[in-house]
């Protein structure tokens, strides 16, 4: 009888081992599936680096980055220069590179100054993608940012909806940006070509061509799609509330029939609303602003600004991390023998624009 | 003794159940984690729809779509019109919509004809993203395609590398495309504006502005970056091997110092190589072609073509499915109150270009 018991035990033991093995094996194969899937580990740390790191504008970018980390099961960290200071941003980026993170999402305050550090990271095997503003000659894999020309086109369509597709409109922008850009390019190209021993370490020209592109998109779309609308004035607001107010007052006084004013920068919209109120023309003149600063959103709520354009900042953060994850895990190299020109990822992503009005303004306050 | 055996059996049975439970439970909890992460189910079917569905060009797009399905754990299906026939593509798309798939990735043969079906799908809650060629006025969420201007710029830099950054070059393209586009726009806009009871059901204008944009990118980059290079001729190859050969012969005969010819379409590059061989100038004249048809790749291998530009077709398929997955799972709606203008996803993705030379040509043959 003891032999029979032993036999039973052996059989049952074997069954237990089989069951363990079966389930362990299943779990293992699921595990192997996961490592090929989009599931990372908390040891994997991705770092976002900005400048003026405390401003509200980045908060939704960080939220997108964190949401992607939650979905992928990886860790993230947020760094940046506290000031609008390119030397400080370079220092922060160098500190991050020294940590050897799984990847870096960077917004570039100044391409000239940051390109050497970007290239150093990529050469060391740390993937870098750029968001909001890029460094075209760097080795970064991708740029995720607003297409400012398209943003201007969206502004034109929004204005057309507000004023019924006909009438005079004005623009308050930073119209001399293109001149500054051209002057800067001439300076830079000449130094590169003729003075190899000179180096430009920083160019403090904010936002480059953004405002020109926004204005062009607005103008071209009105010409192409709204033949009964006319742009009667393009004024310089210098990115400042008071100067933009005065520019808008000039437009209102010179053009009594003006039905709308579009502003291309984050600070001018509230100045234009001030001007419209000063002249008591709130019911006649529509205001389309740019970006979602708190004071702009408050004026959307109060009805002083009719619409503002929100950049796809959440998209910038979310898709930056997805791209870095793919690079870190080697999931995107269809051509193993690629030349230096080729990127394994899409090279440019237009993160889009959404239109903020009284109906949806509550979604845009920073939480 | 029998009682003891029974006891053993009960104990061992309980242990087996415990073991089963432990491993099953572990598997379940991994499953729960997966549902919040980027892991789908095989019940979820995403469909890709093309036209001329048998051509090699789509194979790498399909591979990207399938690779993403493997990573996400979802099912995919590939459909398309067999011919270059827009009515057939509309029929196929309507059949796919009737199946109520989890999402549709579509390349648009003709925006006018396909927009109503695209909008119908989106209105029915089926996400649609577009790849390779778009439908700007449709409700599709995103377009993933080559930026043809940037492709031309890459061609210019490739040519400059091949000829040492100085000398005369020519272009064989479809130069009258812009005229055709403008004529078509005038026709379409007038019908829309003045004849509301007329409808244009199809416009058979291949590739729209692609060739013009490639030529402009090539020209502007040479002007801006290679002051010692000159474009001495831009000829019409009509997208045909024989016509392109004759166009290249004309360039070679008229410009004895020409050092390179760039072709903007998939068929002309081999014609240019034919011309260079006919005039026995293989060592003097470099050829940069477009796309990766088998005959072009064979000529890269044999040295008759020096480089060709491969579009980021794998990226188109891979990221189309990732976008559809995010839409289907509601992972990308940062602003729940978005207006009609807003897309929860990046609206445009430049899927990039890679340069194919003898060194990496083997990676580009369709497997």
C-alpha cells in the first residue's frame, strides 16, 4: 500500500510540476510578448528639459509627457533653466546627459548654443527629440511643434466665422521679425564662411519666424477663401500689452468699419481687448488672440476676447515620450543601413491648434 | 490507509488549486495593467485601404501597419481597389465602413471623391487617419506623408555630396503640374461658387503638387547652401522612362559640363541612367532618382544610378495604426470640449526620406 501511495504521490507531483510549468511557461511567453510590446520598466528614466521652466506654457507639455509615462510604465523627470538664459539651459542639459537617461525631450531656446550638446547626447546613444522649437542642424531625431502658418490659417477661418465672412480686419503682430531674422542670418553666414576662428555662442532673437508665419497664414487664407474680407492694417505690437493696445487704437480710429483684429503673440490679445473697450466697440469688433495665458482665458470668459488659439502642447509632450521610447527600445529602424540623412522616426510633427471660445475655455485653465 | 491516501489527495489537490490560482491571478493582474497601457485585443480590427493595391510601393506601408499590430496585440486587414479607379476605391471604403472596424488608415486617390465617405465613417465613430496623400477638407484626424519640399532639399544635399558641392546640374520632373493644379482649382472653385447644382465626382490629376514641391526644395536648397552649384536645365520627363531619357539626352547635349541630374518621379531615374550610358558619361554625370522601384534599385546596385530617395513608407503604416489605436481607446482627448477645428492628434506628420545608395540598397528590396 505504501508503494501505491508513493506512486500516487509521484503522479500527483508530476501533475503539479506540469501545472506549474504550464502556467509559468504561459506567463513567460506573455512576458516575452510584453518586452516586444509598448511596456517599459520604471528603471527607464526619460527627462524633459525646457527653459523658463516655471511658466504655465509648459504645464500641459509636462502633463502629456507624464500621461505617456503612465501608459508605458516608465519614469520621467522634469528639468530646465529657471531663467530665459541659454548658458543655464546648456548647463542643465549637460547635467542630464551625464545621468545617461533613456532619452531626452528638449525644447531649444537657441539652436546655435544647444546643437553641440544635442549631438553629444545622440553620439553617446541617448535619443533626443525636440518639441515646440527645434535645432534644424542638430542630430536630434524629430521635431514636434506648431506649424505657425497653419495656425494663422486657422485664425483666419475663426475670424471669418465670427464676422460672417465679410468685412475689414486688422492684425497686430511683430512684423519686423523677418528683417531681424535676415539680418541675423547674414551675420551668422558671413562669420561661418569667412571667419572660421570666430564662433557665435548665442543669438537672443525670440521665436524666430513664428509671427511672420502666423501673419502669412492668416493673410493667404483670407485671400484664398474669403474674397469679401480685406486686411486693412498690419501693426506692430512688440509682444507687449500696452504697445498692442495703442496699435489697436490706431487701427480702430483709422478704420471705422473694422470688424475684427487678430493678434499673433501671447501678450497682445489683452491689449487689443483693452482698446476695443476703451472705444466702446465691444459689439462691433471681434478679437482673436494667441495662446492661453490666464489673463487671456479670463477675457474669453468675460467676453472681451472672442477666441484664442491653443497650441497642441499636450501632444508635444505625449508623442515626444512615445518617440523616445521607440528609439530606446529599437522599435523603429526599418532600414538598418541608413545614411546620416535618414531618421528612423517621422522628422516633423505638426502638433496642431485648437480654437478656444467661451464654450470650451474651462478646459484650458492650468490645473 | 485509504483515508490517508484521500487526505494526501485533498492536500495535494488544494496545493494544485492554489498554484493554479496563483499563476492565473498573476496572469489576470498583468492583463488588467495591459488594458490601461498600449495593449489591445485581437477582436479589435483595423483596416488599411489603398488604391492600385498590388503595387510594391504599399508593401512597406503594410509592413509598418502589421509591425504596429504585433506590438499592440490587435488585428489588421488590408484592402484596396486593384486598379487606379476612384469609383472602385469608394466602393471598397464603403464596404469597410459597413464592417464597423476599430479604425481605418486610408490613402486618398482623389479628395473630392473620397471626402464624403471619410466624413461618414468619422460621424459613425470610426476613426480615420490618412497616409501618403490626404483630403484636406475631410474630417480625418491626421495625415502621415512625405513633405515633398524637404525631399527635394535632401536630393540637393545628396547631389552636392556626390559632385563635391560645385558644378552644373539638371532636373527632370513634371514641371507643368502647378499649371494643371491651378487650372483645376479655377474650374472647381467656379463650379462650387456659381453652380451649386453641379458636382465634380472625380479629378484625375496624379500627385497634385508633389513634383513642383520636390523641384522647389531642390532649387531653393542649392541656392541657399551651395553657391558654387547651378541648375542649368529643368526638363519635362512626363513621368515616363523614354520621355525622361530623351529629356536627359537634351540636357547632356546642351550642357557638356553638367555633373548631375535629379529626377523627381519613380519612373524617370532609369531613363536618365539610360541617357548617361548612351552618351558614355557614366563617370562624369551623377544620377539621383526618386522612390525604390525594383528596376531603380537594380541600377543602384549596378552603379548606373548613384542614389535614390526612399519615402518613409514604414513610418506611414506604423504610426497610422498607433494613431488609430489611440483614437479607438480614447487616449488622446486633452480638451473634451474641442471645437470642430481641433484634432486630438498631431494633424500632420512628415514621415521623412532616406537616401539609398549602393551601401544600403539591399535593405530596400521588397521582401
